[in-house]
C-alpha cells in the first residue's frame, strides 16, 4: 500500500494549486484589467480630454456705504451690515486649455446692488429716506498659467 506524502490531516498541502489552469487564468485576467485601467487613471494626457470647461456660480452682494445700515448708529465694517439689502449674483464662463500649462478663461457675471435707509435702525438715516438699486454686469478675460501639474 502506497502512502501520499503531500497529505497532512487528510488535506492536501497545495490545495490552491490543484487547478493551476484556473489560477493562471485569474492572474492573467487581473493583469489585463489593471493594464486597461492604468491609462485611464494616468495624468499624462488628461488635459487633452478636458480641454473645454464650462463653469457657473451663484452668490450674493451687499452694499456697505452711506445708505442703509444695521439696527444701531453707523459703525465701521461688518458692524453696519444690513442683511435685508442683500441681493444675488449669477456668473458663468468658459475655459480653454491651450496646452498643459496655459489656458484662457472668459466669464460674465450679473449682479444687483441695493441700499435703502428704510431698513436702518438709526432714526436719522430713516428720515433721509434714500434708496438705490443698481445692476452690475462684469465681463472678464484671463490668461492662466499652471506651475504645478
């Protein structure tokens, strides 16, 4: 009677290698999967795929000057902030990447600025009863240089 030296406790020592063709096929499949994904995640030529960009944004404006003001007498900077006079900003634009380092960017923004003594807490400002509203249109053009890729 012949005894198998590769068995310990009735289990083969090299159990995963019982089907070497299956293991090799899985390794080759994994290697091909990795080789296909590496170019997708590489940064070498990414700027060519994202050469054209469109951007947009929303924001707010507030006038801090002679008109309006907070609930007390006139004070400096943000102590005289009037939330009720806040208005909106809408912006959008386009960026074109000429190469990996240089790009050109243009944008257009529209905003409303508003100020009124009606919301002021100071009685002297309220008695003036001055109000203004002004549209702001901003057209921008910029050149950009990217030093770090």
